[in-house]
C-alpha cells in the first residue's frame, strides 16, 4: 500500500494543488492528513474541499482545526495565529466547520501499519523538536512507525536498540528505507507553511510493502508576491530545486510563510524585489538549498511556531 502523507496544509490551496499535480503521475492508494488543514492561509474552504476529495482518507485534527472550527478558543495562540483563526472561523462554511470538528484526536492507527498524530501520540498539541522529545515519545508508545506534524519541520527520528538518530531530509527529494527492528517518528514537513527556511511545499510518500520506503519531496507552487507578480518558474510547473536564502525567515503571518528576511548582520542593500522567489542568475532553476550549518540546527522554538 502506498500512502500520500500530508500535514499542516494551513488553507494553502495552491500548495496542496501543486502536490496533487505532482503525485498524479505517482500512484498512491490512500491519503493521510496529520492535521492543521486550516489556519493562516487565505483559502480554508477550498483546502478542506480538496482534502475531502482525496478518498480514502485517514486524518486527525490539528490545533488550528480545533480553534478555527470553534472546538477551542485559542487562548494559547499568539496574536497573529489567533487573528487568522478567527478570520478562518468566520469564512468556513457550516459543512466544512462540522467536518473539521469531527476529525478525530490522534493518535490513529492506519491499516494496522502505522500511527498518525498531529503533535505527538501522547499530547496532540505538544511538539517534537529534537531527540529528547522524540525519545520521550518512543518510551511512552509502542508504534513502530508514527507520522507526526505540528512543527512544520521535515525530519525523521529513528530509535534502534542502542541509539536514537536524527535524519534530516535533503531537498528537493529524499528517499529513505525503513529498517526492521528500528522504530521511527517521521515528520513529512508542512504543505502550506514550511518553517525550515525552505519555502517549497513539503510532503511524503510512504510505501508500506516489504521494502518500507519513505520519500519526502519538496515542490514549488504558484506563489504571489505582495505586488501580485507570480513566481514564473513555479507557476509554469517546472521542476525547480529547493531554495533557501541565507537569510532568516520571519514569523509567519495570516498569509502564510512570509518569505526570507535579512538576518542580523546582513547588508541591507537590495531594494524590494517583485518576487522573493527569484531565478538564479546562473541557471533557469531556482536554487537555495539549505546550508549544512542551518540544516543541522533544530527548528526555532519561538516566533515562527505560532502556537
Ligand atoms: Fe500547523
């Protein structure tokens, strides 16, 4: 059985459409959603409708799904996340709001093969950022494979009999074979709001047959800059390479990932461009692969993690 693993879509219909367009050429049997279908992005109803059409579907709820559908009041959300959630709550149709409210709390075991959850199998709102949190989850659960989201950071934690290992996925496409006797926590990354410094959509394909392979993949999607110009390469559906600037991403706003912003010490020279997703001067493809220094760091615990 082949599974399409989606997490943290966050009302980003363009990002979800880019993935569905890509996997049209790659047969899969069942879609799995790890929560946060809505929140932040501008198209909550479209995102829910697109996801509902991916039947058969296994899904759990995320913290944004709960607040946007009225299950919770969002008292732990920061101001930006809460404003976006309240806006989403007003925009959601009754049918879609009811569908979100009906999403089960994780963990949910899918086809007796693996578990899915939003934050962790122990606490749906908690984060797994690093090996300490991962080890705690491994100790309190028995699932051989668990897919989780919430942190918006694509990563694999592997627990063998004598060690825990962190495996960072390499954009734009990363294949990994799961070994017998090793337990895994796998985060496919975020569809609609990546927080690893790479703005491309992130998802995973999991093959549960005897070879038990996962593949994480990053794709471009038609993004619009504040001036309304389109990212040309992504809108034409080209295979582009993952991009990451050397700058630090600013905290995400209601419109999704806000694009790169100069970090401290960066020279403030370049005037605002029409699109932050620019062509490389050296090739037709977009390129800003994660630098090894940054890729080795855990995801930020502050600011970018809205709640
Ligand atoms: Fe999320």
